[in-house]
C-alpha cells in the first residue's frame, strides 16, 4: 500500500500536501471515492451554510470512513438502537459533519437534508459536536478530546461483559473509533489505551486520522511521538496506511477484525482533502473554506452538484450500505425471540432495574435501625453494595487502584482479567480519568450500571468525564471516599476541601454525602435508582455513629430533613450539616440545648434533591426565623444559599494539613464546642 | 547487570520476591548499601512512630536514591535554595520518608531527628507527603500521582530557558525524578513525557521504581505496558537495571548524564526491601510494617541500632555527601559575582518584577480610556500581553494548541522548538494537564512567570495541577478564553457553565473575569503582580464594548466596584455582573432608569479580592437595601453570597447548546430585556 509519508513534510514551502493530493486525485475515481466525495461535499456545504465548523477532518477522513461504513460497520439504519450493532465513536467530535453526513447518506431517519442545512443551529440534531440524545445513532457526546476514545474502551468492555453474561448469540459486536492527533495527545488516551491493551480488547479498532496538522499548525510544533510504537507498547496491533487508499484501508480493517488485540490504524491523510489551497494546512481545520475555496474543492473532486445535492446513484449506493446489516439484525431478532434470557437481556438493556432490586437493601436498613452500627460510610457503602450487587446483575464495580480504601469490592464477585470476562469488578489501575470515561462508555452501551472508586480529592482527575456523564444524563456512580480532613495524615494533597462545592456546581450531577450507615444505604438506593444522571457518593474514612434509627422512608430522597427537632423550646438555631459533621451538629445541639438554647439539627446529604423540594418544605427544614448554621469540613462556597446573609459557617478556611484526623478537626475548629460557642455568641450579640 | 525480572513473577505463591531478596542480602554489604540501609531504617522507624505512612517505597528505592544523592545529584546541604542546584522531585510523594531521610542524613538544617520523630504530625516539616514550603529543600508538593513527574518536565524546561537567557555559567543543572508505577499509569505522564521527548530535555532523568506492585496488588492486575518501549516512542532513552545493584544504577545514571534525550531508568526493585514477610507485596506499601516485621527487616539488613539511631560512621559518610556540591556552589557564586547579568538574574530568581514593569500597560490603559475599543477580552488580553511580555522578560507564554483562539502569542516573541530555547512561547500541544503541571514546575524552579491558554471549559482537564499551584502558592496565570455560551456553535461540550463557580470554590486561586478592555488590562496587572498564588483569566470570545473610560486607579484591584450609580434617584436595584454580562447589566439599567427605576451597575471581576474588602465597602457597592440582581452567563452556584435571600439571578439553568451566540443569549434569557422585566416584576411584587 502506498504511503503518503514521504510526500507530506512539515513546514516545507510550498504546501507539499498539494502534490500528494494531485496524485491521489489523479487515481481513477471508483464508486467508493464518489461515495466518499458525497461525504466531503456535504461537510463543505454544511460548514459554509453554518458559517462555522470544521470541514478539514471530514474531508480528510471520508475515504477511511466510507470503507468502514460500507464494508465493516455492522448496523441497520432502520434501527439505530439495535443492541448488537457495532458502536461507532467519532472521538474527534469537531469533525461532526463526517458523522452527520454518513447518517444522512445511509438513510437514518431524523437526519435529513433539512437538518444538515441547519448544522450548528438551535434545536438541530446536527449540533456543533455530536451530542448524545440529539439523534439515536449518536453513540456518545464528543468534542473534549480523548473522551470518545476512552468511551469506546468502555463500550468494548461492556460488550465483553455482556457477551460473557448473555452469550455471543446476543452480544457480539465491535467498537470503531475515529480519533485525531489531539485525541492521542491527551493524557486520557494513555490511560484508556493502556487499559484496553491490558484487557486485550480485540474487538476495538481505532482509526487515527494521522494528518500531521493540529490547530496551531503542523504537529511537528509540539509532537514527536512514534504513535505506532507507543500503541504496540500498550499491547495493541498497530499499522499505518494511506488514508486515501480504499483498498489499503479495507485490508487494514479486515486485519483488525482478526486481531485478538485492539488495533490502531494510523490513516495518513490530507486534512481538507481536495481544497486546492487549504488542504494539508490548519486553515482547513476549524473554519469554513469560504465560497471560492469550497467551489474549487468540489471542482477538484469533479463534484458538479449544487449545495446539499447528492446524485441519485450515489444515494442508492449509500442507502444500500445503510441496510447492509438488515439481515444480520433480523437473524439476531430471531435469536433474541428464542433466547432463554430474553426478558433479562431486554430489561438490562432498557435500564430497568430488576423487580425487588432494593429489597435486600431494605432488609439491611431494617437491621441497621436495630443495630445502630458505628461504621465509616465507606464501610456502610460496602455493606450496601453487598446487598445491591447480587440483586442488580448489571452493576459492575471497580476502583482506580484503591479497592481496599474505597471498599468498592464485594465478596464473591470476581474481577475481570485479560481474556476472562466472567467477573463484575474492574481493576482500573491508577487511571481515574480513563476509568470515568470508560464508565460513561459502559453506561452508554447499555446493560451495565458502572460504579467505581477513588478518593474524593482525585475526583478532579475525572472531572471532564463526570461532566460529560452529567451532560449525557448517564447513570454512573462514583464512590469517592476519604471525603475530608478526616483522612488525616496524608495531608492537604489528599484532603478535599473545595470538591463538594465544585461538584455541586455541576449541572445534573447528584452529590450525596451521607452521615451514617442508614443514610449511606439510602443514598446508594437513590444513586442506583437515578436513571437519568450521574451520582457522586462522598464517603468518610473514619467511623461515624448512627443517628438514624428509622428504616421506613428513604429520608435522603428529599435531600435534607430534620434529624432532631429542638427539644427545649422553639428553635433558635438550625444546625445544618452533611456527612461526618452531622455528629458534630448533634453534639453541639446537645451542648446548646443543655444551656436552654433550643436547636434543631438538619442533615443535608444531597443539595440537588433538597433544592427540588417545594419552598414550604425547605423553609420548614431550615427554619425561617432561626439562626442557620452550616457545619461541613469543607469550603464555605455555596453555603449562603441555605444560610442566608445572617448565617454562620463552621468549616475549612482553606487547604488542610498533615496530622491525625482528630487533631485536624480540633486545629480547624470543626468541633461541637466551637460550633456551640459560635452560636451562643451570635445569639447573644 | 543482573536483572531481577525472572525472579519476580506476579501472583505466584509463595512470595517470589523473597528469594530475590535473599540473594541481594547475601551480596557483600558495601558502604553504599549501609548508607542506603540508614535511609531504610529511618523510613521504617518514622512510619512506625507515626502509626501510618508508606515504608515500602523508601525501602525499595533506597539503593537507587543513595547512588543518585552520593554521586550525581548536584546540591549543597548548606544552601538548599542555591539556584543552580540540580532539582530532585519525588513524584511518588507517598514515599516521603525517602526524601526526609535523605535530607536528614545529608545534614540539611530543619530536618533533624526531632522532625522525623514527628513524621505526619501537625506542623512537622515531615508531612505525610512532601509539601513545598515546609522545608526549603522540598522542590514541589507531590502525592497526587503524575504531578511531580510533570512538574519536573517544567523544571527542566525552565533550566533550558534560563540557560538560553543567562548562559551556562549561571544555569546548568539537571532534573531528577523518582516515579512509581502509579505516576506512569496516570494520563498526565503521557502528556509530560511526550512533551519532554519532543523538546529533547536531555538533562531530565526519571528513575522509575519498577516494583510490580500497586495498592490493589501486583501490577499485573491492571498493567501490561512495556514502559521502556513506550518511552522510546516518546523519543526518550530508556533502560532497565537491577534497582538494588548500586554499580548498575550508577552506570545508568552516568549514561543519562551523557544523553541528549530525556532518560527513563526502570529500576527493578523489591518494594519493602528487607521485610521478611511483606517485601514484594502491597502490604508494605501504605501501612506500618508493625513492630515484629520492622524488627525483622532491620535484622535482615544487619541493622542493630535503636529507633532513629544512625551510627557515627554512616552519619559522616552521608554528611560528606551532603557537602559534595560545596565547591561547585562556591565556584558558581564567584561566577555570579562577576556576571554582567547578576542583578537581573537575582531579580528574576527572587520573583521580583522589573522596575517599571507595568508602565507600558499604564500607557495602554490611558490610550484605551480615550479610544474606548470594542474588543473581545481575549483580544484585549493579547494587547495587554504585548505591553507586558517585552517589559517582563521572565514571562513565558503558551497554549494547549489554541494559540489563535486564546490570543496568547505576542508578535516578535518566538516559540521554543526542539534544541532551540531562544524563545518565550511554548506550543504545548493538546496537553492541558501536562501544560499546567509543567507551568507549576517552571514557577517552582524560579526565574519564570508562566502563562498559558486553553478554553475555560478545558480548565477541568488542568484542575488537579491548578489546585497544586494554589496549594503551593505559585505564580502561574491561565488564560481561559471562550468563557460562556458566547462561544456559540461549538455547543455545550465547549461552553463553560459551572467553571467559574468551581474555580471560585478553590482556595487561594484568583478568578478574574474582566468585562471590557480596560478591565482585562487591570486583571492582567493584578495576576502578574500576584506573587503568592495562581490566577485564572476568564475571557470572552465575543467583542465587548468599553464601559470604562478612566485609566488611573486599577479598579479591579478591589474585586468589585460601582460602574454606574443610579441616576434617576436613590438605588432600588443593584445589577451585579462580570465579564460579558456587564454590558447586559448596563443596558438593563438603562431600560429601568428610563422607567424611573433607579439602578446601579456593579462589575465584579474578582470575587476573591472583593471578599477581602472591608464590610463597609462591600455593603456600599452591593447596596444594602436595594434588590440585588446577579447577571452572569453561568451557573448560579455561589451567587447567594452577594445576592442574599431576596436576590435575583439571571444566568444559565444548566448546560448550554449549539447555536450562534446571540441566539443562545436570547434562548437562555440573558438579555437586558429579560433582566429588566425580572427586576420590574420583583419590585412591583
């Protein structure tokens, strides 16, 4: 296969891509080239119409994508949600017109010419970047680089997990990715690729758009990696092909389908292929070509059709490609109809929880109401998992190399290992970001409810992926332990201070911080039941006494509630706390009540749910006329919402320190005595 | 050199490391081994005394570290801040006792036995993880994995930049790193290593503690990378040695000093070396050995001394090693004394800004007061940089492959390239996290004020490193453009919503969001002047009209101020905004004033500085009795602090959408008309 490598040299003048491009354009125009040109033309037209967008990538990768979509990708445009379809992930999401063009041409409903004409306009499914939920064939939201790549690793893991559970007759599909230089420069690509290589995800194939161009210019400005060698070091198969040679690409794709290792195919391409001036330059990356260059590009392709026009012959060829998988899908439907696990498969893929899924948890809660166990919430979380994981077979756990600290494992539930998927626990390694993105991929794939663990402070490493889970409304659960200075000696690098606030600021994320075992179980129930978004469980390292002895209603469901009403008279203060500080509030209240200052104690394990309650309930809980006091071993940021302007806050003034936990609580003044004194003083003043 | 590889096989039983350990212990005990044993014994003792900590790593890496510190590392314990010292970074910060033991033994003041006895106690310089500022020889705060590694890349870059500026007679030192499996699993290691390889940082050497163990157990649970091949793919030199063979290590270190590429030395070690039961297992990683195992470990070493005791002979040998660099330092001081750039070198290294550094900026501001330019703040930021960068030669810019969007480059200021350090701009590539951590390293090195660029939304990718800059109080400046839905069509993945809040929640970080050109210049002045912490500049993509026409006082210095007082009577409402929404507030105020509703408009470009003002000033600005209305194209989280319970907020209800910016502002109701209507209704109600 011809390599373009010698022709495309960085920084040389004049633009050396143009000679290579001329040579490619001089090749006989096969039907495959014409089909690819249709993708190019639509990308050019849509970006021109929108007056913004990224034409260069679709123009460069059209040949490779056409080979994939017409010969290898298993799909049926008639049912883009067919569970056993191959997954296609456009990690380089800025090239969204590549995907929209392919969806349109293959005949997917809901991606008509009228939608492409409204590329990047309000309410169009053809958004600036592919957005999950805007069209059923969009597998994941991409754009933030590296995320799609790592989602795909999770999808390929989900495929293996479900194949182990339901058998290859129901689950046997591949995952394909188009990734850019930027995707591979991002650190998350290291974590995800290393994990994929370790787990030998042979059904994962990445087409790397190896075009030597990034936004700042030639990649030689910042990049000298030998990408093939790098991926081989991860245990991948890796090769480079001419990305404009359909036969070479098809051969490489064929090889990939036989590999027992994940495969990287570096497609050497010319960004903005066919544009006579901008091809091979960053100028074609992120802006319309402009009318003249756009016309000249089409002319170079021999594309003589008007904007958004596709000749009937090509439409037919593409339409046929769009139904290539119809027979496979029909056969699969027959297999499903007769499959003994049909109902269970359909239930899991639909994201419906099993009948009675929370009964074991209810039993545990009833037991705890009796026993009042004093447990760290990371330990009560583990007990809750022992009740949940056997009852909810789609739950798949893991930890970023902190299993014993996060308590995310469940006895008798094996971990997966390379080649053995008969497990429901993942040793993700020290790869928080890759873990979170892979979990998104598993949730998006369907049939899996992923949960994971690391320290709360390292939630920062996962933040870009958690944000995407929130944006895509995916059910993923992050167990984030060691949630305050209560972790002690490891010091300020490991002590979250601002993390509760920063996660609470994120739209559509539920942040749970239970204060005792009962609340931990309740929060787990809410997180698993939440089908339309991610949850974070912030859990203590240290033991916490039980304050809840009622097991009926899930009281955390309202986000906040009165744990103890004032007993010595009508409330003068409301002490509002979460997690380990509920006990500080209770003890402070005891001190104050003993002095005749009536206090209520409120537990606020989930701000987002509390905010959803009606104003009357909130006012009743917070106490309209009482002094409101927030107690949380964290930054004050955000607390004003509940405390009002006259409120008091007892918490962290800044970063933590290295010392035993009890010394730190005293040092930072997060104690019942300090809280009581502050209330006393304020009420006297 | 002997390799331990065949002996340490994952998961075999019984513990295969023990045979290898026995073989090593049977070797003749050289003085070097004895010196290393002193490091081991101190680590064992300190962790036992603290009843917590990580003995395994220091015990495993003591031999390699001893070879480095006694033969290669250029330092003088008498002056740990000697500017031309080699930098030593313990990226695997959990093994902090390795560093403290070395500092103690080499005779550094302020790390006496009394400090080691108080390992991990409040106010001890021997904190759980190395904390910058706790001892002058601690080069950086480490613990969050991968960060130290990437800091070191920045330090090595700083060395090259300063050597280019001041010559090798003042700047000629190396950077050494001890890194763990976890460091290399983190994505940031990919970004930093790839950048280091690209830039050919030959004076950077990483000793990889290749011990096959991570917290969850054997690394084979989650890792199959060929680390050597991986680093070779980045353009590094890479080799593996027996990490307990001092001669082999020294030979490898010697080779590294001759390399024109960065070097990875994989030291095959036994974690917890000498512990008869726990060596080679995760049990020695993160917990005290326990008295019996500790005693047995010392006995296996032939170490017959009491806790924290070091025999005089070894003390002398170590003390001598601690002054090895004294001669080099003295010679350097002579060279400095005679150097024509002495004053400038000392000024830059001390972090003092040049005399008159902000005069060009003042001139620009005076000009803008006249011209009232309508510019995007990312563009006025660039103009400010054109005034600052020539006047402040230690400023070194860059971008994570968004130079043309972030406007971080300055005409006439060249970029560095592999082998050519005569520049002050870095093409970081699509490596936000690596960039931020490298910037921390540059700031820590001294002599550089790094600033960088990416989109605000990708601030999430850098968050763990920004946190460390805040914790270490380092002057780094992040230019984060496209700061709202104002970025338009790229859609919700690229539109920050919660990022202002999440950064405002972080202790010691200043978040600036200027509203016009004048404010952009003022915020830049404050960010550069801020010697004790990082700053973020959140800047608009879209043009913003000027509202400031006064250029005297830097009004942003107070964090918030009245832009326009109510004119039709005494204030009934205060419209408080930042950035691009100040103009929305001004236009809303015009509408309301025209109806006879007197409104003041407040610009709040920096909450942290505003919070530092006295209560009287804040009350005057916010208007005690007025209706307070926050207007910001962002999440409401945190605004209650300024708005009170009766306040109104006009902003983003959740994630954004893909559409032209002006459509989005209308769609989300962030317009003067909507704001005015809300105020009108509330005041009527």
